């Protein structure tokens, strides 16, 4: 498999971490949707990352789809999204909130980066959405003491840590993890894992 995209993307990073934790061999193509736009679009019409090229050449174009596929390759006892309800939809909700936070953080960054004048209404809306997600995740995590969110490490843990790393790096003036102690402790624990150190990259703003 070939995972395309840079590890400062929370979406690329969560897939790379999952691949490593599953012990699945892959090549990493650190392409940018700005500097390598044509190369990315030749594989993924959406021209976005992550893009995952499977061993048979089939291309997956969404990070959740990639995790779902990877989970299908491992036993139920190993899969990092539970396969049984209600555990499955509970974990999916946490991961979805995390990826939604990441999407808003990315949208807000590019709104400011690509436009000389930004819409105050749009900026305020993104800030309000991000804060609401952080409050919801903080309450959920605070109610679940322990090193991981659920009984064992899951995609929810990884997605939250990756999303928060990006949000803090890209919006340090407005996102302060000291305001969310349970989430802060969660991220410290995740980032201390060797796989998080390996699948990592300082945030690089596109030129």
C-alpha cells in the first residue's frame, strides 16, 4: 500500500498510525495537494489527502473509508472500531466529532490563508463549532478515567489526538488545551506513544 499525504494532516496521520499499529507494510508518499496537485488528482479526483493506493492498485479517497477497510483485514479482537453495538456507534461518534473538529480547523486555516479579507461571520461560526466540539469531547473524556477512551486503544483515541494536534498547531491563538484538562491529558498520553512520534510532522503552512 501507498499512503499519500503529509503527516501534518490529521487525516493522513490517523491512517498512518493505524497502519503501523496493525503492522501493515506501506510506503509513504509525502505529497502536498498544493505542490503536487496534479500527481494527487491523477489518483484521486477529489485532489485531497489522504489517498491510499492498495496493493492491487485500487484507490481509497477518504480517511474513514481507509480505516474501515483496514479494520476488515484484522480479527474482530484487534479491530480498532468495535464491530458490535452499542460500542461501535459510541466510538464512531467520538471519532466523528474529532474529524469534524479537524475539518473546521482546516477550513478556517485556509479561509485565512487564501483570502486577504475573511468573513467575520464564517470565522465566528467555525470558532463556535470548534469550541462546542471541544466542550463535548472534554465532558466525555473526563467521564472515562483511564489511559484510553474506551477499554482499549481505538480509532477514536487516535482521531482525537490527531485533530487536537492540528487545531493547536494551526490555531494556537484560539485553541488552548489548558482549557480542556481531560483532553490535554489524553493528548499527552497519545503523543508519548512511539508510533505517534514516528508518524508525525511539524505543521507546515502551504506557500
